[in-house]
C-alpha cells in the first residue's frame, strides 16, 4: 500500500510517499502519521485483495511504548526513542 507521511516521522519527511505492507500502512494511517495514496488507475474495476494474514506487530490503538520496545528488541533493533520513532524504525525494518 502506498502512503504519504503527514508529518516528519523518524527519517521520513512530511510529504514523503512510500510503499509499505498493508499492515504497516494501516498502523500509520490509524495513528494519523500518514494518509493512503491511491495508485490504482481510474479503469481498475477489481477492489484490492483483503489482507487476511494475522497481525503480530504491536500497533493496535492500545500499543504502549513498552510493547513497541519489546517488539523492536525481538527484531534486533535499537529500543531507544519515542513511540513514533520506534514505530518508524519497526516499519522501516519490516519494509525491507
């Protein structure tokens, strides 16, 4: 899913557009960090496929800083910074 960041988040500048997995994109959009950017042509008639994979990434509205730190630690990422920085770090890691 293609998203455009609504404000600076980690190393991503405001207005930056990136392709992310559906899960990561929804996580950022739910928190107001990004907006969905439609890349489908006007002639597309088929709706995008629904993502049915289980989401084991902390990111529900109830995610805490401690949960994000634990998830970053399990991925071998640095655990310092704010919630937004950790979320961006995790999203960047999963996008790779």
